């Protein structure tokens, strides 16, 4: 394909020496951004077309990329940018996404998750950027709004019941307000982590899609990785990886698992609502096929004793194959 007729892109590519490149469309994500692989002789690059996103979001991507790079992690290098338009030329890390490798070689699943967890431990050693937001428990409850507004069954729930569940959820989340904080990438899952050829250790772990990063409890990104909406993470594998993370972090296991389960419910409820909105408003019905897995993750989290006052109200709203009654668990 070409960008013939798209004067902005043509001008951008010409200005940076990519005027006559070969162009391949890459699979789109859930955002408004589009990605293209550019080839010119032996050179390659990724064009991020963020013109349908806000200028602020593109600027934030650049700022967070710089922060991560300056503190020892591997976002794609920014080769050229026009933030006011919404076009970036990025380093091409290739196609070795964690998810793709795991799909084709099951022996790599555990090593890849472990190096992903080691990257999250490194994040904890970094200073917190002052430019990023730090949501409170009230903010985290508000982030669940897509679930109430869009998810089938929840959207029809009486407002009084919704408010009651939100009040209980806010009380549960409040215990995280004074907990440890870290730069959370937010979408840290197997399709946003990539192995960089020819590198080793953390230098081999490329980071994608981090422009929505914020300051939150370190368990947030762990939920993103180990409760992946796009791939199954069985309970025994999740438990093994949690134990590995706790070995590295030396966190109090009971306190950390409690935070992990709380954020697991908060994040996955939000995802259920976002997926419903993408299907209804954006025509992306493929996201509906992911919802039963996400429901199963929520139900897995709800067995924690911290949800004793919420389980009976929230559990029946969840669809999917996990239809058995939820019972209290003794731990995470």
C-alpha cells in the first residue's frame, strides 16, 4: 500500500527520508492509533499514526518513552516525530511478541513471564515521574464506570444497587491509598511485551503501548500480565508467577495478594465495560469473545475474603462458563 492522497503522511515520510518505502499495515489494537511497518532497503521502522488521538496523548507517549529509556528499560526509540499532527516514526522491534512466542513454544511461557516480572521489579526501583496522575480509591472506582454503562446486565441494574456496590468497592480500594506506588504501564500484557533480537536480560524486553501509564500500586501491572484478557493464564501458573514475583520483591505475601486481588476486580470490571463499548460503538465484536475469560478472572479474585461484602451482589452479574456459586477463599 501507499499513502498516496494523504499529504500529511507523505510530507512526514519525505521529510525524514522514507518517501519511497514499502508499507505494511500492522494489526490494530483497541485504541484510535494505527501502526504501519516501513521498509526501505535494509532499514525498517514503525509509523505510529495517532492523528485520531489527542495531541496530549501523543506527547505523553514521548515523555514516558524518554523516562523509561533514561531509567534502563526498552521502549522503542523515537526516530522522528510531529506531535502536533500525531505522527511518530519508531524503532522496529520485530514480531517476537511474548504472546506469539508463547503460542508457538509452550516451553517459553514460564521464562517469558519471569523476565516480564523481573522488568516489573526494575520499574519499582525507578523514581516516580511527577507529570503522571496518581488515582485515588475514588478515581479507581470511577474507572469502573464503563462496566456499569455498557456491560450487558450491569447497565440495566437499578442505580441504588449500583451505588451500593460502588460504595463497598470504594471502601475495599481505600486500603491501597497509602500503599506502595510505582509507575504502572497499565497495559502490560503479552501482546505489549516483545523480545528484541540480539539482546539479553532486560535489554531484550521491549515495551509497547504505555502512553496511559499512571502511578499506582505495583500489583496493577502484575494483574495486567497474569490476568491477560487475550490469553488464558491458568490458576496454577498465576500462583507460580505470583510466588516468583514475591520472592524477588520481598513484599509481605498476604498484603500484596490482597492488593493484587482488589486491583484484579477493579481492572477486569473496567475491561468488561470497555470491551462491550468497543463492540457496540466501534463495531469491534471480536472483543465480546474475550469477555468470558475476563469474567473468570473476576470470579477468581472475588473468592478472596476481602470481598465477603461484595461477592453475592457482584458475582451474579458476570457471564461466562464460571457459573458455579462463588465461595469465600482463605487466601489469594
